[in-house]
C-alpha cells in the first residue's frame, strides 16, 4: 500500500512539472484525487459501462463518450475543479471542456491502443493548447495498459490523422518519430497524466485479470472554433462552421 500523502493541486504543483509539460507535451501528476473519490468514481465507471453501449466496437477498449452527461457521479469527476485547475496551469490559457471519455481495457484484451495524436480527429480551429487529463481509477502498471508518450511530438502540428488501431499508422505519416525516445508512465489509482492534444501516445494491452479503468477529461482553448469536420460529439448539435464551441456542452473550466 502507498502511504497517504497530500493531494497535488494547481497551487502546490511544482514549477518543474509545468516546465516539463511545456517542454515534452505530457507530465505525470500523482494524487490528483483522494482515495475515497477514486473508489466512488471507479464504481460509477464500471456501473455506467454495464448500462451503456461502447462507441468503439473492437477489443481495444470500451469507450463511453460524454459520460458526464449520463451519470451524476462521473459528472463530478469530469467537472472536478482540481483537475481543471491543474490543466489550466499547465496550458497557461483559459479552457473549456471539449468532452470526456471513460476508457476501460477489459482483462486480457490483447490489443494496445496504437500511437496517435488526438487533435487531428477533432473539428477544432484555434485550439493550440488543448490537452487531456488521463485519470487512473485503478492501479495501472505497464501490464494493465498505462500510457507511453513521445516527448516533443506535440510540435508536429502538420500531421494528418492516424489510426489508433494500426501500429504502423503514425510512423507511416511521420517516419522520423519512430526513432524518438518513448516514455512509459505507470500510474497508481488516483494519479493522472496530462498530455497535449498533439503529443503522440499509445497504451499497452491489458494482460492482467482486472479491468483497466481510466477516465479522460479533454479540455480545449476557450476560444476554439468549430470547423464542420464530422465528430460524434458535435454531429448531433446544430453548429455552424466558424462558431466558437461554447454553451452548456462546452462549459468553461474550472467553473
Ligand atoms: O487509454 C487508452 O487506451 C488510450 C487513451 C488515449 O488515446 C487518449 O486519452 O487520448
């Protein structure tokens, strides 16, 4: 058991963590949630996965998008002021919620999430600082599917979308990234990694007997405009290309 110590907040997060994030495009932040919160959010994520259909239909993960709209407990996690305050300190600009997703890798799922950048999937213009908080709701050692990042890859802003089901996709789009350093970050329950939306990342397969339960809160620059590109979050909304993504679906955070 890990000994209890203080939660990390935006106020006590060291300046070296902020500098590390700005240099590399990701950072590990321990203890963003208290242990009793982790248990409550973990159980809510598992319960939601039993009553909701996964958006992803393959074996990579069970993907529950905009869980905060479906479940009051997960809503508190997605809108969590501590997560949002740390995200804002790292990004250094005002943020909004873009969306969340609960991602569960089932026991022995056999499939990694392959290297990709997030931003090319999104219908976003004017969002240079968007980032994700990937929160571990259980212990996530390497064997359960923690994240691996390529430092500095967020500077590759020109790349077309990569396929997270194809292990060669990122390296076909950008061959030189194949030879860059990779950093793998196991997490204890309640820890978090933050990654910039252009940071190339992957997650291992879960080869353990327990599900890997992660909840990802995705923040965008408060000024982000809609491009009209198809996306599951924006398709049902009556939006016009060029408008700022704002309103109740995209609240300012921290509130
Ligand atoms: O958790 C995973 O398997 C992948 C997560 C991911 O790609 C993301 O949060 O952007």
